């Protein structure tokens, strides 16, 4: 498995990608920085990100894979900044990786970036040859201190 992407913990007024115009296309998720900011509440709440425009490539055939990715998490102290997440997910576009590895890598990178109390990543990959695949990876973290 590839090394986790870099993370950047900062205050909301120091986020480097937010408001910075168009995002450059990265060639790999290893180049991405998942920025985060302090959670605005100490209560339990859930954040859900989703995209129907995720693409990667099959590592065997080289054919494009299309997926709907859902990331659902309960923050502890940090939240993911959405523009950095968009750039991170876009960095998979030219990656030749199996659906199972992608889904688990996204979960690992989210956990490394923000240490959520709980997180679920669902990769719902479109059918090719009549069969689709849905991968669900779950992280059960710690309770709030």
C-alpha cells in the first residue's frame, strides 16, 4: 500500500487551498494535502462528503473505473476542508488501483488527517462486464476526551 498522504492541521484562516482559485491536477494522492480545521462543536455530529465523479483505472486492464465515493465521519477535534478533499480525490484519476485498495486508502488518509471518532468510506464502483463492486471500510476510533 502506498504511503499516506500528507496532512495539514491549521486554523480556518490559514487554509491554503480555500479561495485560491482553480486547483492544480495532481498526478498521485501522495502529492495531496488533506487540510483540516478545528471542529466547531464538541457534541456528536456527522459529516458526509460524496461525489459521483470519482475515476481511477483498473490495474489489470487499464480501463477507466467510475465510482460514487461517500465519506462519512464523526469528528473528534478536527474536520476535513472540502476543497483539499476534492483535490485529493481528483489525484486518483490516473491511478491504476483496485477498488478495495482505493476505499481503504481513502479511509486511512482521512483517519491520519483528522483522527475521527468514527469514519466510513464507501466506494460504489460502476459495473463493467455486468458486475459492479461496493466496498465499505470502517474505522471505529476513540471517544471524545
